[in-house]
């Protein structure tokens, strides 16, 4: 296992739509292990493959250390995920390992139903709310080239861009 470098905004890899995982081979298994280790070391509760520069539809979520209204969530690996349905709305503070030292309130669906493959390639469906619903939407957005800051109001988006102006100038 090895730690991977986390790509930060505005790295263009974060804006690519990731590709389907066609086969779960040893390189995918290694990628999953590395991503879990990288997420834990950061520390963070979710990481998408394109955040470590691999443009594939794969993400890991670990909320096992977070209190979520009495619910306990084991480590979750999602491969080729799709959101089947969304319900309700919640506004909560969010952050992202690819946008260091920044958090802001964004609106998400309160409840989601997701279909994905697990780390062995077995399909599963999951319907959930709370922190896990939020994390699933955040990570699946990553796999579609979206970041949580895309959800900010125009005013807050401007403030965000001003704050990251230096990083933008360095990378472009
Ligand atoms: Zn993120």
C-alpha cells in the first residue's frame, strides 16, 4: 500500500468525467487500498479516484468515526455508482480534500438511492439519509467532474474564486 498525492483545485483532472471501471483486477484492488489509506491519512471521510489523478468511477467513503444520529457506517467502496433517486433538501457545511482549508454551506438532497458495484464487483443498492447521503452525493459529483463549490451562490462563488486566485494563477 502507498499514499497517493491528492490533486487540489484547480487541477484539470478534477473536472474530467471519469470512465467506467470495466474489470476489477489487481491494479484496481491496489488503487482501492491506496485510496483508503490516503483518505485516512489526510484525514478525510471520502475520496474519489480522480482526486488522486485516476480518472475512473470509483470512490471510498468512511464515516465510521463520525456520529450520525446513532447510525454506524462501515467503510464503503463504490464502483460505477449511479444515483437512482433523490428526495428532500438539506443545507449543511461541506469541505473537500481537494479544496484545502475551505468549507461552505451547500444544499443537497436529504435522501438518496444509489446503485453501484462493491469492491468485489458485486452490484448493490443503498438507500440512505444523513451524513452518508451527503457523502455519496459529494463523491458521485467528483466522478462527474463536479465540486461542491459549483453549488455555491454566484456571490459566494466569487468570494471563493478570489480566495483561490493565487492557486489558480499558479496552475494556469
Ligand atoms: Zn471532495
